[in-house]
């Protein structure tokens, strides 16, 4: 085995031993059930490790990640994760978590071609086109941060429109979707001020959150990236 991969097995052995030493029941308990309260939908970026950022252990966070944290209505992978999390695990919170410095958002913003993934990033470009007037009013150096935030807001709206969430809300399930953005430069999560707990009003809440993006980035403060 290559030295790179051997290191991973060595790390794994050490990690497993450390946990079993501090809590001998940890793995046996975890192997019998998982009962996470949260579903994290984030970017695949290696610098955005979901559990570590919010200090949750294995078993506490259900996770779906893809390039630029997109929720697309025909993505059976994301929809299946959401359905399992909502119907079976009964999570209470879904957080859509973008991050500043996102390569996918950067490519969408500047029409940069990568290959096959350009087609996936069309969804982020749709967000850019939808909010073109807002973005045009923001200095070039701030547009990336603003589009990262707008993308999260639109993906929250997309998630609220899925049959999975609509069915959950129509049967009275307690479930809220949140819009968050993570900073690579300081490790901090920002709440974008959008929490959706039903189909009603999701559009208006999102429009208000988008206005807050405009207000935040029209000023002269330093960008997050
Ligand atoms: Co990213």
C-alpha cells in the first residue's frame, strides 16, 4: 500500500482507539441506531468539514455535500438524502451551508469553464442571472461573497419547494430550513437571516434575505474571501 494511504489507516486505528478508550460504549451504541437532529447540505470543498465546524460527533449530523451546495429538483441523490432525513430520521433542522471562497461559485460568477461540472454550475449561474440587478450594484470585489450568500438563499427556497418538505409540513412536522455561510478565513459560520418553516412566505422571507445581502455588501467593509 502507498505511504499516503497507509497514513490514513494508521490515523483511523488511532482515532478508533482514542474514542473506545474514552467511551467503550460509543461504537456499540452508535452501531445500533442514529438519531441526528440535523441535516447539513453543504459544499464538497475539503476545507468545509461539516461535523467539525459545528462540534458534532458521529451520529449527530446527517450530511449531503455536492459542488456549490445546490438543491436541484431532479437530483435523486439530494432528494433521497432529504427524504430519508425528514421522513425516517425526523430531523428538526436542515441547514444549507455555502462558503465564501467557493470555487464553484467563482466559476459561475466569471463564466469560467471547468468541464462537465459547468453543467452543474448552471444552477448557480441561474442564481446569478436572477439577481443580476442586485449584483450589478455591488463592487466587483464583493460580488463573489454576495453570490455565495444568494446561492444559499435560493437553494433554501428550492428545498422548501420539494415534495419532501411540502409533505412534511402538510402533516404538521416540525422542520425548519436555515441559510448559513461559512468563512474559510476565520472558521466562522454566518447566519444569513433566513429560516423557513413552511411553504407559506418562503419567497417573501427569501426576498428579505436577498435585500440584506445587498445592504451588507454595498458598504465598504472588507470581503470575507
Ligand atoms: Co465550494
